[in-house]
């Protein structure tokens, strides 16, 4: 199998990238499963609870190292098994890559590329890109800020896999800093308000601000790129009103919307904010500002000024906004990097005819799209292609 180097080399044209094989061992409900795919449409059909979503969840995990359904890895391993393994073969023009992920709850996961171990699992990111749209994506609009931050960060990593390292650096610094703040709070209470040596905290302030500024700068630039695409898609889907993304940092900086992002200025602003807020952070024993506390506001304008979609959007408008955000992510990736695999997990049954038509139109242009549906007629006409009938622990290719 030829060596695959495209995540770290010049980006190839956005075409001819697809997943050709998928193998699961002890993943969710599957003791073992082997599937073959082709470019174009593949539909997995079967009653709810039979394992359709488990298949596309595995594809998404292979691309992102995360699940759209759970935050922890433990539920991904079949009951009674110690680990799960996902293998997939990805083709990009005349090159191919065999990706292998070993999921070990409570221990470090492992990854291989073309059967060669990589130092860190994140070194296997970038070979496969996916954009997944599922009923859970309503949480983009109705859920907590963490859902929207995760949407941005997953898209950042899809665009540039190095941001997986930036996120890891930030989370490590945040964990260390929070531990120090808790210790400082306990010492201060034990010593009845006596001064506590903060020199080590100063060090972690620097680490946090360095990684935080990189992450914040990338998010700001991403929102700037996404905004026109989200607005265009929402107008097409809803046929009226306007939709806007607005990034709201948890600390003051001189960066204004639409202006060039100065990473060094963001770092200095974050350091100043950390120093200014230290007393309150020690009292509460936690870091109160930084990218982990930022908000991505989703705003709708019904003609009287922008309002938060979370509070004012109807159910249909919420679906429209979530769909617009995911389609904008798909368009952004295909325009500037490898064509992503589009995954549509049981969403057509949730959409009205207008939204179904919009989604089907985009799906028909994708290099590869994986669709799950409870019944065949949930899939719009025109999305022909491979069909798998999914039962408990099995998936049978239909003639």
C-alpha cells in the first residue's frame, strides 16, 4: 500500500477522496463487521436500534477521534470486551491509507497508519475528513455553549490537524492551572486568608495564554469564513430572515469583528485578564476565562434586529440553523481542503420537504455520502447508490 502523506503535504484537489473499506471489532454492538463502500451514495437501512448509527459513528470517530453521541470512550466498546478496533481504508486519487484506531477506555488509545504505529493518535488525523449531520445537532442551537465550541474546534482540526495539538496543550495547561487554583483556595482558607506563593501559577498562566491565543485566533478566523456561508444557506433553506454567527470571547481584547487577528495581542490581553481575575479564581478554585468559557452566539434577525436563536427560534428555525451550519462546514472544507465524506444520520425523516430537498441537493454533489434511514422511503428520490440492510450485528449488501 503506498505511503500516505497528504495531511502534512500540499493539499491535493478536493476530489477523489472516499472511504472504501470499514472494519469494526468489538465496537458498540458489533463483535465483528466488514463493509465495502464506493464513491457516491451508500444508504444503511434498518429499524431503529439495529446498529446503523454505530457504523457511521465509527466512520466519524476514525476521522475525528470523537463521537457525536457520547463524550467518553467506554460506551464505544462492546459489553464484555476490553477494547474496540476501527479500521478504514481511505483513497485519495492514486494514494491510499489504512487507518487503525484501538480504543482503550481508561488507558491511552493507539493508532496506526498503513500498519505503522504513530507516536500519538492525533498523528493519524487528516487522512479522512467528515461532516456529520444528525438529530443531536439541534444542540448546536438549543444546547450549552460547549456544544458550539466543540463544533468550531472539530472543524478547526478538520481544516488543519495541528490544532488537535493546540487543543491538547490548552487542556493540559487548563487542568494544571485549575489544580493549582484549588490548592491555593484550600491553603488560603486553612491559613485564614494568608498570602500564597503564586509563582507556579504565573508559569501556567503563560502556557494557558499561549495555547489559548492560538485557539482563539483560529476560532475567530473560522467564524469569519463561516459567516457568509451560513447566512447564504439559511436564506436558501428558510427563504427569509437572516442568520449570523457571533463569537464572544470571555475576556476583553482589541480584536474587532472583521479586523485582522493579532495572536500576540490576544495572548497579552488574556494574560492581563488572568492577572486581574486571579482573586476571584482563587476563591472559586477554577479558571474563569479563556477559550473554554467563550460563546458562539447564533443570531436570527426577523426584521427587528438580531436575537439569540436559542431563545427565539422555532423548532423549524432551529433545524434550519443547525443544517445551515453543517452545510457551511461542508462547503468550507471542500473549497479549501480534501473533500469531506458527508454523513447524514437519520435526519431526512426529521425534516420537512423544503429542508429535505436542500440537503438532498448538496448530498447529490458529494464525492461520498453515507446515509442512515429506518425505512427506504425516508431517503429522497435521486439519492441512488449502494444499499445495506442492517440487522442486529450484521449488515448485508442489497442487490
